[in-house]
């Protein structure tokens, strides 16, 4: 295989034992119409726009070298273990990009698979646009994530509470291996299969540890490190995933599964948007704890590979799991320093950051706009910045900044690169989707364009920085 422009698909996942997947054939789209095509991503993949016809983007035509499959996995959904698998996603293969990255590429919403469990395998336009908008916004924010190549109307109806327009999303990720893939292997109690999966995952994501004697322990440690870094990034921009089931947590450390996710407006750790998350299991403030819980589930699956003695294996796993908190705290604190324009480290920095968060909660402050206003004194300053408590905090913050060798200019520069001016605000996302559902795509294109440069602080972004003026709580829905 060469690295020239064009489809360059390999199918290493399909060379795993057959139990890890089922065959799948995309359903026929009666009249495909491409709504979104991500040309920048196409270039990174080594694909020319001319190769991405509506027939290919709808799943009607398979690219050369594709072996369509649905992946098998299990997962703890809201704490309960279930055997799952791709019920509405079809992996086409792994595109080898011009820079020699191996990238999973697949369809979502292209009809039932062996794992659909009674579901129709379809997706409506709205949720696919949501995944496109938010995953690409996350990418632009610098957060590891799956990406979206296209959204194509299929011309087929999707029956939900009402009849909706069907759509297919093409998405990519460094892989879709999940904690749940390991749970699936472990639940089947075939140690050889589990080992093959682990070796495959190591080769794909952590090749540097392949030849190490304790590679499975190091593997667990690496996944923990990447996930801790990821969740810290989520917390620092106010991203709430909404459905952190173990099947939605990757081995690579990328964000996947954009269902009921949303960005927090008013800072409150209890924020939850998902309509099905009745007890707030996946609320903003729980995300680090849930990630750690999920990683413990991963560790359990690896026990047979960690040591022959179960007792020793548990000790090894526990030692690694204990690092999650340390890694998370370190990543979070470094990120918070950058948000506050602190370029060196002092022992009081954590307290300074956390004091601000307490004030923000009391003031019911907008998360993004608080940091935006701190980063740029020219933008409208929030009213609560004139309150005594904030003024006192600000004095401390300014005194702290004066103690560093970095200039004020350097400090502000780091802040503007760490505090987005624009995020996909819920009312803007809804507005764009609603217009698209009525055939007007301009609002969507404009929103996506603005979200491409979240740290630009440009004048044209100003209208996209305003919080919603609705007083109703925002709700998101899963699997729709
Ligand atoms: P999610 O909450 O998106 O992670 O989905 C949980 C499980 O439900 C996964 O196995 C999905 O593939 C499956 N699923 C979600 N929506 C559908 C659908 N419309 N048809 C079939 N399976 C689905
Ligand atoms: Mg999922």
C-alpha cells in the first residue's frame, strides 16, 4: 500500500478473531443528498473531494478496500452490564493517511447490524448534525476526539415520535476500541481472545511498550493517563459528555459517542443535560469519578494478563488505578494555570483557581464568558466582577501574576489560547439544527465556520458568545 492520495483502506480489526465483529451491509439510501462535507478532514485523510460522491457518503457505494463490519462490545450502561455492539454504526476499515496515521472510518445511521437488538440502525438528521457540530468544535478546541467527515440525507424516513428525515454521518477516530471491547472479551472467558485484543490495542495505540515484559500493566497505565488528561480537558471547557457508559470510553483517550452531550453555560458542578440521566450519574462534577470507575472496569478485564496470581494482579491494577486521580489533578491544575495566565508554578495556584470557581457558582456565572472576560479586558465584563468578593480575588490573582517573570502580554496570550471565546452554545446548536431540518443550511454553515477558530477573539464571534436568554433548563436526548 502506498501513501498517495486516494482510498488506502486496511482492515486490521477484521483480522482479530471473528467473535469481535459481525458482518454488516449499509442500507440503501433512496435519494442521497450531502449536507456537510469536511474538506479539511478529507485532506488529512488523503481523500479528494471528487472521491467523496453522495453515493459513497450515503453508504450506497463502498470505497475500494472496505470490509464493512459492526464491532462487538459490551458495556456498563448507567452502571448495569450489557452485551452490546454497533447497532447503528458500520466500520468500513482503517484509512492509512498520507502522514501514515491509521484512522477508523465508518458510517453511522446506515441501517441495522447484527447488534441492533431490535433497533432500526437509523439516525435522524438532527442528531447527526449535532455530532458533526460538537465533535468538530471539540477538535478545534484542541481536545482529543473522533471527527466528522460528512452528513448526508438518505431520503429515507426515520420513525421516532414523529417521522423524521434519515441521515448518515461518516466519522473517523484513531480507533473505536473501547473499555467495553475489553469487557466483551473478558465476559466471553476466552483468555486467548482477550490477549489478542490487548496486543492489538497496544500495537495500535501504544507501540512503544510492545516489547516490555509488563506491557499489560503499562497499557493500563497509559489508558489511565490519556483518559485523565482527556477528562481534565473536558472539565476545563465545561464539556459534559452525558453518557459516559464504559462502551463510550475509548482506549485511545479520544472523546467518542456524541449523544446527549452539551457545554455548560452557568457554572454549576451539578449540571446535567441528558433527559435519561435522572440521578445525575454523569453530571459535570461526576465526570472524573466516573472515568475512574470505568477504568477500574477496564482493569478488571485485564487481571488475567497482569499476573497468574489473582492477588498480585489486583495489587498491580490498584497501583495503576491510583494514578488516575494524581494525573487528573496535575492535568487540571496545569490547565487552570494556563486559563489564569500563570506560566510558572506556585503552591497556592490550585486554591486560587478553586476560589474563583466557588465565586462563579455563587454568582451563577457563565463558565466560558467568565474566563473570556478575564482574558480580554476589551470585551464586556460581567456585572458580578464589580462585587467585593470578586474584586478581592482579582487583587490576589493580579498579585500572583506580578510574581512571575512572564510579561503581562505573554500571560494574556496564554489565556487567550486557553480560554475559548466561542463554544457550541446550546441555543445556537439547536437553532442551526432546526433551520437545517427546515431546509435552510446557512445557519449551520455559519455556526461551523465560527466554531473553527474558538480562540480567535474576533469581532464576528461576538454574537456567538451570548448565553441563551431562555430561562428553561436545557435538555438533550440519547440515541435518537
Ligand atoms: P449509545 O447510547 O449511543 O452509546 O448507544 C448504546 C447502544 O445502543 C449501542 O450499542 C448502539 O449501537 C445502540 N443503538 C443506539 N441507537 C440505535 C438504533 N437506532 N438502532 C440500533 N441500535 C442503536
Ligand atoms: Mg455508544
